[in-house]
C-alpha cells in the first residue's frame, strides 16, 4: 500500500522552498541507510563519500518523478538513496589514480586520498552492491514486479551499456582533441545521462507509471542529462576551484573534448537552454504536478557548481 | 511456469558424469550472457575473465541446490551465471595492484595486466551491475517475489557485510602473523563463504524452498565454504604453480595468516574433512536429491587446484 502525500504547487513554483524541505529528508535517509559498522574502515569510507554533501540532484529527480505520477515519498526514498549510492560509487572509482586521478571532490579529499586505493575500490563495490540490496529489502508498498523492473533499469544504467561504457569511451578519448560530437554525446549520454535518466524513470516505475508516461519522462531526462553535461563543461572553464569544490580546468589540462571546445561557450549555453526548454515542454501535459521536475530542469542550467 | 526436469540419481553418484554434463551448459550460458559489444574494450575485458575457465563451482552449487528443491535448470541458469559474474568481478578487483597485486589467475594474465588498471576496475563494476540486471531481466518462470529475495541475498553476500568486508579485514590483517582464528574465520566466512552460501541459498530460493530448507542449505554451505578455504590454504603450500594456475606460496610471502599456520597441515586437513562430513549429513533427509550437492562437497576437499 502506498501512503499518498499530496503537495500543492502554486502557479509560481518555489524551488528554494522545495529543495529546503527535501534536502534534509534526503540527508537523513542517506545517513540512516548506511550506519557505521564492522569492519569500521569500509563503513567509514562508504559514509565519507556518501555523506559528503552535494546537491543530491539524483534523489531529488527520483522523488519528484515519483511524485509526478502520484507515488508516495516513503515508497521511493530507498530507491532515491540507492541512486545516490550508485552515483557516489562512480565518483569514488572515477577519482582513482588509475582513472581520472583526482585529489579533491566536493571540496574534500577524494576517498582514496583518505582511505587508500584498496579501500576506495572496495567502498565503491560495497556501495554498488548495497544499492541493490537496499532497494530489494527496503522498498515498501510497491509490488515486487515494479521493484524488479526498477532494479533492472538501474543496473543497466550502471553497466557497460551505461555509465561504465561512457567512462570507457571517455578514457579512450583522452588526449584525442579531435573526437566527433557523436562520440562526445555517446560519452555523456552514458557516463552522466544514463543514471540521471534512471533517477527519473525508476521513480516513475515505482509509482506505477504507464509505458507512455515512462517514455515522456525518459525523453525529459535525456534532455536534462545532456544539458547537465554541457553546463558541466562550461563550468570547468568559467568557474573557480572554490566554486566547483574540485580542481578547475581539468578538462583542458587532460586535453578532453568538451562542448565549449566544439561549439564555443555561447553556443554551448544556447544548446543547453534549448534542451531544458524542450524538456519542460514535454512535461506540460502533466500540469502542476510537473512543476518540481520542471524547476529542477531550470536549476540544472542555472547552477554555479 | 517452471519446466521441471527430473534427473535420476543412482546409489553411487557419478560426479564426473554430472560435471561433464553441466560444465558445457554453464560455459554456453556464460558465453551467451555477455556477448561482444560496444565499447569493445569493456566487453572484451569482461568476457576475458568471465570465460577464463575455472571449475564453475558457484554455478554448479546453484544449479544443484535448485534441483534439490525441485526447480528447473532453465529457471535458475541466469542466477547461476550472475553468481559467476560476481565471483569474476571479485577476482578482477582482488588481483589489482592496489589489492593483492597478482599477475596470473587461472594460468592466464590477470585482467589489469591485459587491459590496464582502469579497464579492469570498470570491468569489475560492469560485471557486478550486469549480474543484477541479468537476474532481474532473464529469470523466467519464477515469481517476482522470489527473484527479489534472491537479489537481496546475493547483494548482501557481495557488500560490506559479505565479501567486501572479508576482503577489508584480510587486507588489514596482512603482515600481522598473529591474528586469531576468529579473525581468520571472519575473513573467510565473508570473503569466500558468503558468496558460496549465496549460490546454494539463491538456487533454493528461486525453486521455492521453505525457510526450514533454506536454513539447512545455509548451514551446509557455511561448512563447505570454510572447508573450501582451508583446502585453499593447504594448496597454497603443497601445490605447484602449474597445478594452481596462479602464483603459489603467495600467502607465506605476504605473511598472511592461514589455517595450516594456525593448526598445522594435518589438523587443517582433518578439520576440512570434518566440516564436509557434517555438511553432507545435514542434507541426508533430502535423500537422493541431495547427491549432487553432497558429491560437490566431496569434490571441494579432494580438489588439487
């Protein structure tokens, strides 16, 4: 049984109030999802990166998507937490010396700088495994069919056909400044886009969305995923290290292909805005219920870090 | 619907015939589970380690356990393949320079020696994610409830409360020759035992085992898991590199605590035999249906590599 929570949305949606309400709920849920335990090191390492703050954009998208279809926050919160666990795992592994070799993340030392490479690898593995355990055991008031479907979607978004595949092509493209826009788009659709899409889609699956609804939400998520990455590339050039909380200018140093490099800064910003406008329009038919997701789409292009 | 396949077991169970029948079925299922794809590198890397041979003990245990409860091979084969994917992922990550730093596995170069550390980390991540996708999407003729329960059990066996936790305590115990038998047992119950137990338990869950049956099978698996590790420690001392297909004598070099070091070779062998005898006795009430699992238990202690 789903406990249905209605939230009214006035004509001018107050995203700040919305985020201010949701953020502590998500933080508390994440903190409760993985408690300290034995062996201390691995639980500390997982919690260190999972609870390192951040915008919690993925859980937010998942909650807002579930809400749009009419599902309850309680029923989707374990899924939302699992998505943040998967995202955290991908950051921990991406930051490893054998990968992007980054020392800072969200203004803090990266996991392997604190706990060592071995524990960082295992912390990622532990978070990935636990994300599935958490969904499977903690989701309440949703049929097993739906939970299974959401698990399948999330797992695909993580694997070789999702973020792992995107990361591989990204690694292979490093030092090749002449890669095509198709390759760049492949990288981002998989490395960033697949998981963002999973957030929106899995939230809706748990709430019982129809295939037609899932398709619309999927298209919405595709657009904001790509816009998100374009903005990321722009920020790597225009933002300072203090704003980003991680090393700025990494892409240029690493000779990575980026959208601003292919299109220039202004055209990149225009493309991102266009993708977001399209995304918001796709959800128009859902009426006021779509306001949180639409506002989150704007938030993605307006962000400073 | 499960297509039920009856196999008759004569009084003297012919394990060689059983393994000879099952092995090619498992190999074919694994080969079909992950086909080559784009990006080539990651699919090649995953297939390189997944299809590197080995005894396929984990899928064998899963199939035999499902069969004992009366489930069909078809319904459990995706689970059996997923268990081998998870096992392969743990080997790839364990072999990394930041972990055990091993160059050979099953007589072949380890994954990172062939594909590089970055791809090896991602191949492990890809296999882990795919194992859950594969169970969730490919399991046929089993209720979603059961599939979800099996996924939860497998995920727990992999995470910080399972093989990841065991690996952490193992890493922390290196160079400490005076660790207790309790710590050593914790390591092995988690690093090796948890996944072996998941094989037996998940096969039985999919077949619809009762809680009482699961408890018996769990105890059986606990015993053979521990026996398996004791034999592994013994073989590290007594077997040659050619027999093992990996570097022999690694434990002594790494100053790892082992059962032979704690108990001596003879007592270690006696303990392993005792655990296996107990394990076989636990399954006695299942009659002839238990013969494959019982024979696999013997196989574990008699193996030469």
